[in-house]
C-alpha cells in the first residue's frame, strides 16, 4: 500500500504542473492528453468524449458499464504561477489542485491500473472530467449520459470521517431594477434604479431569515451588483447577481415564485442545479463499514455529484483532507488522510469483486 500511495503522490505532482484552468483551454487539453496516454500505457483502453471543447476521460471494465464508478475532475481554478509547482513537506502536498481535485484524479488512475493488473472481472470504472469548476455541464453531465454504474464515489469533498450524502441545490439569478434617468442635480425628475434595487434586495432578505444552527437552510448571497453609468446621473437600470442555495425542505420552483413575488424588479433564472442526494445502495453500507468512524454528512457546496442524482446513480461524495484550503494560495493535501482513503477504497473494491 505504501508503494501505491507514493505512486499516487508522484502522479498528483505531475498533474499539478498542468495549469488546467478554464482560462487556459490548451493546458486543460494537454492535461487530458496526459491522462489518456498514461492510462493507455498501463494497458487500459481509455475512452475520450468532448463537448464544446471540454474533454472527459473514462476507463471501464466493459464499455460504459461498471459496478463502482470513481469520479474526479482535472480542471482547477486560476492561481499564481508558483502554485503550479508542487511542494511536499511536513506530511502535506501543496499546490493548485492538490486537494481540489488532482489527488483524486491520480487516485482513480492508480487504483484502476492496479485493479486491471490483478486480472479477472474488475468492479471499478473511472470518469475524469474537465469543467467541474465552471459548472460541469459540458463535462460530467454529458459524459454521464453514456455511463451505467451501480454506485459512484465522487472524490471531491467530504473528508475521511465524512461521507457526504446531501449537497444543496443551486439557483443562479439576475435581479434587474428599472428606473428613469435624470441629471444628478435634479434627482426628483428621475427614478433611481439603484434605490429600487436596494429595496428589492431588502425585501428578499426576509425570505431567507430563518437560519438553523447548522446552517442547513436556504441561503442567499448577493454576489455582484452593478448600476449607473455616471456619478452625476440618476441610474435608469441596476442589476444584482444572486446565488441561492436550497435544501430538501424547499421546492425550487415554488422558491423562485416566492422570490419573484417579493420584488418589483425582474428576476431571470440563469442556472438551476438539483441537489445531490445519495440514493439507496447496499454498496454505500459496505463503504461505511470499511471507512471506520466515518458518518453520513451534509455539505453546503455543490459538485458534479448532482449529475449522478440527475442520472439516478446512487453515490456519495468523499475524499481526503485538505483543511478547507481549496482555491486558496495555501492549498494542500494531507498525505496521511489520503493513505487512509486509499486503503479503504482498496478493501472496498476487493469486497465489490466478490459477488
């Protein structure tokens, strides 16, 4: 197991060196090329799908089918150049993608390789996607259309002690308030759209007033605001971009209707993502038994796991520990936690081979 862990760390370091961000599509493609070539060199037969410039790589024991699917993503968020040179020290691997999510890509690749080398009917398939950080709609969502699996593990969240079975759904909205332009010296001749927008935002807050101690409730974030074109002009239009997260206690269509009724302005729906809900599978119970001390958990963020729910594939979000360092300048992977995850996965896959 130590040899396998070291192989995963070395492969993660190679993957980190690709600045595979949405702003650098050539580097994202180069990373996908590297992954496909590595899998092919191991005697596997990787399949590649591409939609609107986003590549996804999969390897399955039989075309499009597996018992257990490991899913991870090789795209990352933008970072200073220095973060694309990995640094290993004091039991941690630092670098962009170290915890989100290139360690997981490397883990899936190495486990697939060693399951293949064992021979016989392997239970494992892997799906490695290229646009999770920008929504996953051209990557995981499309790629999963061609995948059948009994159970999936999205290695993109949780921690060794937390098997995530619920993630909130998302509504991305644009609220537009309209007024009447006038000179700033004579504001009484106009209708100020910024003031109208502020009133609408205040009205919306009342829909999100109830907050539980664990914060497992609907939330509203006012992410961006824009209005006006000159300081001496009454603005005729103002906009706010809103990020709404909802739970299983909310009906998203009814919530959207509530939001529209609460404001005077116009509300446009830019994106709606369903919740991730794990679904029922005896393989989840087996994983839970193997991951000693772990408990089912909820997560406020969203991931490509929601597309598993969309396709009716039971699953869980799980992974190594990074201390919440995702997207930060101190992003890191805790190597000891990875060792635990790899050992559990190997035993779990062995168990899945036996029936």
